[in-house]
């Protein structure tokens, strides 16, 4: 007996046409009749009753029509004459194709929440789990991870566009590219878990080639133990996490640690180059860009270091949230940690050992995020393209700057 072939589509994009309860009377002709070629419909015209043959589509045919439309669409929109082309291809009316497209767009996410596992997907598709496995291996079915992204207001979108435009290299007008960002330091906070306790780290990374690291600074304090225990005697200094980090704390870390390390590690020949910028998000406890104490220290020794906010609700505009935090957390979990000292040491050693080439790739990902953000007018539901960084790195042609010749498109 010949094995039936099943061509499955993307489980996360293919709409379900199983239920037609919400269709109008005209949609009822697209009933769930498999293999039927037509049906009779009585039409009243001029007092006479005429018989009209209406083509009845199966679920598979409707799915095929929808897939053909999706393949011809651009960013979810159909080009001119696409419905006519598909209608001719499947020998159906343009109106039928338009209804299938409309229904598919309305229900594109229906049932996705019920397909989180292979067993759930098999149940939803009314097939066995081995068919899902087989199609996963062949590539006809794919995994998809859907992350929750911040809601953006119109003002947020505008700010994101302005931010991306400001990151273009002003010296590349003929062949626009993003700036290499070697003069920008990214900062943010990250909680690293240890059992039921958590530790906060103040992390930043600059963009000097070939190294893009400045330092990592744990938010911890040293306090004397109040009582003796089997592990230490009273008055022994213990490392404890700061449970509350306020603006004064962050300012002191800036002036007493971060700025000192920047001045110590920055190439002396680059001091007189463009302004050095520290990029931070919009958390209220972060230091104001015009903070007097910060500005006084930031102007010492010939440096001109300034603070800058990234756009609100935009973690994709910071390399730390884009990948560095996740990578460090994953690597840290591979190291056993029983105390606060263990976790501090483990995170610091992981940070120091993190490969520089991987760090540089995350900065390229940031540039790709900015380019895609510009393409979609500031929203954050873009699809990040893959440029095969590993292969480019092996060939020695991995770029530092990503081309961005879409400014005219954005401005219009």
C-alpha cells in the first residue's frame, strides 16, 4: 500500500479553516467537503429559477490558496493583481480568493497557543506524532519561538527611528553605513540567580577594536558577621548583595569605578577623537545626562564623556539585552555556586573569558536590529535577517559596519 504524502505548512503561520461557523451565506459554499468538485445553487432571476454550479473547495485546497497568497505577499500585504493571478491558478473566482485571504489574516494566530508541543501539534492537525517528527526533519514543519516584546506608543516608534538615524556614519554619505560605535559604552543591570537568592551586577561594555570590554561591577557590600557560625567567627566580613540600588549608588559606581576604568583602558591616541558616550536605558534610578557630579569627573584628563538614553521600551537597542546577558547567564549556570562570593567570582571569570569575536557579532546584530527597525517605521515586530556571521568570520570578511541604504525610504 502506497504511503500517503503529507505536505505540512508552518504551524505558526498557517490559519485553520476547520471551522466555518462565522462565514456569511456566501462562505458556506466553501464547506468542508473533501474531494467534491461542485454543488448546485438555485438563483432567482427575472422570476425564473436558474441552476448555478458553485465550486466547492476542500480544506486542503483552501490551505493551498492561502499559501500561494502568502508566498506572493510582501510584509503581509498583497501586490496588485495577486488575487487575480492566484484565482486563475486555482480556477476559482477572485472573490473566493479574497475571502480566503481575509479569513486567513483574521485567524493567522488561531490555535497557535494549542501547538506548544509535538503532541499538541499532532492533535491539532489530527495526525500522529511521528508525522510531525518526520516533517520537522524534512523542514516542512519548523519550530518557532515567540518572545514578548514591549508595547510601543507612536512616540516610542518615532524615538526609535530618530535613534537609529543618529547612529549612521556621517562620513559614509555615498554608501551609508552604521557607525562602528567604538566610542559608545553600553551599561545595564542584570540579576544572576543563586538558589533563592539573587545578585545584581552593574555591567558595561565599550566598543574598542579588537576588544569591546571595560568591566563588570557587582552590587555587593562587605558587612561584619553579627554572630559566630560553623563557617566563620563573629565580625568576619561577609559579602552581601545590595537589595536596593538607587541613583546615588549608581552615580558612585560611575565616578569611582566605571569612569576610572574607561580612562585607564582607553587608547591614549583616541582621547581627542569624537565624544565618548555611555548609553543607558530609561530606568528612573539611572544618572541624569546633566548630572553635575558625573559631568565634573567625566571631563577630567582630557576626556569628554557624556551620558545618553536609549529609546524607551527598546531593549533591542542595547547589546547587553540583545545577547551578552543571556550568554553570561547560560555560562554562569555551568559553574557551581553556593555563596555570594562564588557567584561574584563565577560571573567575573565568565565575563573575562567571554570570546571577543562573539562579542563583536552581537554589535553587528545591534546594527541589523536598527536597520530592520528603520524598515518597519520604528516598530519592533521585525524579522531579524541572518548573515551567517560564523562563515564570514572564518573567511576573514566579517564587517564592522552594516550598510543601511534605506534612509530615503524611511524619511518618506
